[in-house]
């Protein structure tokens, strides 16, 4: 039976609207880029929406463990293995990756969708904090991991600046 990422996200992020909004923005941004690049849009939406589920199960002092907690929680919820692993490896593309998941890292980091979730996560986080414009957020993401696929970067830049993609909701707050 197919899982429903939106229902899972509504339940798992209950009470943490900023985190839910961040994940929804990552999912939306990744889906739009996936469409341009002919990647799996459903995989990008589901993994983007669920990539930070683990943050709901860790204290503020152990946030670096959230990919492992995301992996464990999504396995408990019987989410599809591909979605679970793509969501869990989203930090493996940075200079200092989070803990590795033997069953995911070597098998799923070659998926462009996993790289896309990573890139969208970094860009959206910078924009949500209100510290960065879309251009600054993308530039900062590229400083963290300069090896992101160039076609993906160009597609994301097009998405970020396409009409009706970004709405400024308050001073320095963006919604995708």
C-alpha cells in the first residue's frame, strides 16, 4: 500500500509549523526542479517533505543526528525504501556529512534526487532564516558543497526566479 507523505508530515511535524513550512518549501522547490530536469517528481516531493522528520525526535543538542532519526522513523512508518534513503542521505553532499547509513549511502547518493534535496534544503534554509536572498542562499550552498550538478544549479536558479515561485511574505521571509 502506498504511503501518503502529506499525511505523515502533518502528523510528524505536528506543533512545529516553521519546520513543516521549511520541508514543504524544500519539497515544492525540488519538485519544480525535478520537472525541469526530468527527474522523479514524486520522489523529490516525498523525500523533500519528509527529510527532517528526525528533528522532531531529538533534542536541540543532538540535531546532527537527525538524518539517522529520520531514517529510523521512516522505516518504522513503512515508508518506501527509496524515499526513506533519499530523505536520510540529504546531508551526505556537504563537506562534513552526517552519520552514514550503510544501507543507503552507497546505493542512493548517486541518485540526482538525493543531491537535489540536499541543494534545496540548504537554499531554502538560508532564505527562511531571513538572512539571505535567493541568490545569496544559492551561493552559500555552493560554498558548502561546490560539486553540485551545474544543470541542477541552473534549473534551481530558474525556479527561484520564475514568476510566482517565491513570494515575499514579510521582510526577508520567503515562501516557495
